[in-house]
């Protein structure tokens, strides 16, 4: 799961393995192994990756399908209408339902 998420995040930023490696001070081959789930980063490296992409460790490790905390953090201090807050709650319930459906399969 980490490899898939890392690959998607890197591509969404338009970075090559080399470019991301230079940013994170990691070798291109090391990142390739992470993306292909042939090797796992240590905790400090995981934190650096999550910080760079501005996502939670739970999202990066596949423990959450959506990164609600990250989305909320980007909008901290925004004023929300009652309708928007209701939509957010509906979305949270939808995500919860989808997780439960996946577990049942």
C-alpha cells in the first residue's frame, strides 16, 4: 500500500524518482524499492515523506482511504456554513460505510 500511495503522490507533484530522491536525500533506487514494496522506509524517513507531501502517516501507510485530517488542516480557520458542515459529516459517514463494505468482502 505504501508503494502505491508514494507513487501516486510523487506523480501528482510531477516529480521523477531522482527529483524526489534529491529533495528527501534518498537514492533513486531506494525510492524505487519503496514504490515497488520491495523495501520499507524507517520511521524517520516515513515522517519526512509524509511531511513533504503534507499527508498523515495513516494515509501514507494505507490505514485511511482519505486523509480527512489533512484536508481539515488545510482549511483550519475557514468559516463553514451549517450546510457545509453537514456535507462534511455526510462524507465522513460515507467513508466509514465504504470501509465497512471493504471489510465484509
